[in-house]
C-alpha cells in the first residue's frame, strides 16, 4: 500500500537511504541492518499495528496502536485522553518516542537450542511526536490510518464528523532516524552439530484472512466490496 497524498514534502527529492545515527545502528548483527528507504517503506506499508514507546513518570511504556504512513510521516491514532497523545500536546517541542513494526516470516529451528531464531523484517523509528492540529492534515491522517488496515476503506465509509474529530487525536512522527533489520535463510548450526539426530529447518508463517462476516443488521443487498475481497 502506498499513500501518495502528503501534507508536507511533496515534490522534494529524497535520498535513497536514511542516514545512520547512533540510535539506529544496532549493536548486534549489524549486517542485518538496512537504511534503504524503499525497504523501510515496504515493511511499514505491510503492517498496520505498531508499538509506540515513550517514558512516563520516569518509567518506560510501550503501547500497541494503529498507524498510517503518508510519505515521510507516520501518524498514530488515539483518543484525546490517552497519555502519549496528551503528552505530545503538552510537551515542547513534542514527545520523544520510539516506534517499532515487526513481521515474523518464519520460525528457524536449529539442532542446538542456542541457534534457534526467527526470520523477520522490522523497522525502528526514533523521533519527536507532535500533535496534528491542522484540520485538513488530521482528515488525511485518519484516512491513511483506515486505509493502512484495509486499503480503499476510507472512501467506502462515513467520514468522521466534528464531534468525533473533537474526541480523536493524532500524533505525527517524521521518518528521519530510521533503520530496518531483516533476517532470512535457514539455521546457523555449528559444524560439529551436523550429525545430531534432530530435525532442523524453517517453519514459514503467513498472514491470512478468513471470509468476511457481515454484521447482523447489514442490508443483504450490500455485497462484499472488491477491495475487501482482494484481501
């Protein structure tokens, strides 16, 4: 899924890769790290659930939440009463956060317990989250979050009214300090373990969708839309 409408940065040339920083260079398995912009976007666009980390009262907090991407910005949705969204609004210049997205593609089963692993694709974003206050940007962000979950859905549902918008808050996180990390391939067993009598290999994981289940009060004349069938 790609969101082409962007409130800022439209028409500007961007580098093919993000610049590494002290916070985005991993201390382990550096060969798995990537700063390729296209790879980062592809990992983000395949997800709709992220984990948002921040510090509250001196202690770390990590919350699962929905997000959407528009260009070089991520938008995270919540209620106006949620702690991170209140903190982003009341803190100048915003709330320091760390946002992560992970896909698990396979379980990696080695002959030794030590070398068991997973094949995965992940993105880590560091930055300062700020509250979206512009009404047009807010509407674009909410549409992006809906379409991140089901592409095309924002155009096939009633937009939020003024009361709902007043009860909804969105924070914005620019994609500046970003890194991806990817593991592929099979087990990395020690050579001396090659003759051990244990099954070894990978167990691929796939994400799937069951057939849509209509609401009890849905008009039978309304069929499943094409964008939903495409899932």
